[in-house]
C-alpha cells in the first residue's frame, strides 16, 4: 500500500509521528502501517490522508475545528480517523 512520509517542524503533532519533535530527514508515518493511503494533503499546521477504503484521517493543530473531529479541538500527534466520514455512515 501507499506510505506517508513527513519531515520538518513537528510542533502540535503536525508530522503525525506521535510527538512534537523536529525531523531533519523524511520519516515514515507508522500509524498507516497496513493501510493503503491513496492521497495526502499537507497544510502549514495540519494534514489529511485518504485511504483506499474511503477513510479520512487528520493530524496536527486542532484549533478552529480544522481537523474535522467535532467538538474535539485538541492537537492530534497521530493520524485520527474522521468518524463523520466513515464509510457506511
């Protein structure tokens, strides 16, 4: 399946590695192990990924509801599935 790699400033979990560390070199986002990622969109403070089964995941800075997790406005240091867009919903 498709893999996701990220690097740079890890503040607010923007890289999806489960921490806020700076990554000087590309590092695989292990949260997607076993999943086939077919598209990624990376912003300045958060990112989104679409998997082959239609699931959408977001991570990074959660302010202003930009991650799509309803009333949970917390930063996400690991990719979190948007339940409102779950297949079959």
